[in-house]
C-alpha cells in the first residue's frame, strides 16, 4: 500500500512537470483570446455564487427583522447584520454589472476579479467574527478553496487576494485576545488552506492554458482539413466536391433556372513542357 501511494504521487508529479504552458509565453492575440475564454467560462459559476449569496444573505436580513414579531429569544450577534446587508448590496450590484457587460470579456474578467476580492475579504471578516463568538472559520476556508478551484483569472492577483484576505483575518483574530490554543488552531488551518489554494490557482491556470492551446490547434487543423476537402490546393478555387454540394443546394432552393459554364484549357501540356511545371502552376493560378 505504501509503494502504491508513492507510485501515484510520482505519476502525479510527472504529469505536472509536463505542463509547461505559461500565459506570459503566448503572443498578444492568443493571450487576449485566452483571457476572453476564461472570462466566459467563469461567468456561469460567478452568476451561481452571486445568486446563492444574494438569496442566503437576503434571507438572513429578513430573519433578523422579523425576529421581534415571532418572539424568538435565540441569541443573535448584531454585528452580523451589517455583514448581511453589505453582501446583499454588493452581490446585487455585481449581478447587475455582469448582466450589462456580459458581451465585453475584458470588463467581465475584471468584474469577476472584483467579485473574488469582495468574497474573500468579506469571508475573512465574517469568519473572524465567528471565531470571536465561539464558532469556526469554515466560511473563509470554504470560499477560498471554492473560488481558487473554479475561477481562472490573473493568477498573481488571485493569489495576492487570498494572502491579503488571510492577513486581514489574522489581524482580527490577534486583536480579539483569544487563548493561545484557540488562536493557533484558528490561524494554522486557514494558512495551509491559503497555501494550497495558491498552488491550485497556479496549476489550474497552466492546465487551462494547455487545454486552450490544444483546442486552438484542433480548430486550426479542422479549418485546414475543411479547406483541403473543398478547395483545390494549387488554385484555391472550389473543387468538384464543393461544386457538387453547391449545385445540390441550388437545386433544392427556389431558383428555377441554372446556368453552368465549364472551361477547358487545350494543349496545356505543351505549355508545361515548354516553360516548366512551375510556370504552368503560376499560369493556372492567374
């Protein structure tokens, strides 16, 4: 069993070592197309997360304000209501912006980055308040792992957002004057999660880059195959297959009359024999 896991780990490391694609190595056009594709890929997860956040926090705000009417005596920490209301406003604003700029990938990617930053900082405050009130920091850890796995944005900025959020969380925990054991436990676990999240961000962006380039290569090869299948390689004019398909479409259309012209070059072999096949090819192309 021990050697089995070592073998699996070795294969995993070898697979990662083969991922050599870097976004910075791409040319400007390809890099822009890559980030545009990332922005579009991120859009659906961003809409889902923002919608769920809006619904959940709206429900919490609603629950807070109807508590007096239901005569609920359970303990409620007032500072949370500001967190709920702020996230309702921010998530609704981001959803509105994503709807307006859905056809502008460059702006959409920036909105997604802002969304990640807001969620990270908000979760760091929320989790710090949870720890101060005797709960756990699971929200900060969960959101950090989720957005690091799902979203493909600028990797350096994404990692910096995680680190800054963790620093905010750490400062709040240290300022709360908790016991050493609680402070250590609530800082060490999120720290390792942030490190793991940053590693996932870097690996995911490289895997995405490799996949994007492979897909781009496949599309280019398909375009070439389509060109070779329907056009003459030398003259770049439609070949017999393309002409037959075009004629079939004409026959099936509402056009009543069809005219077809066929041209034959007599004694062209004599031209090739006299001037050479290279001159003959140029003659056909012109």
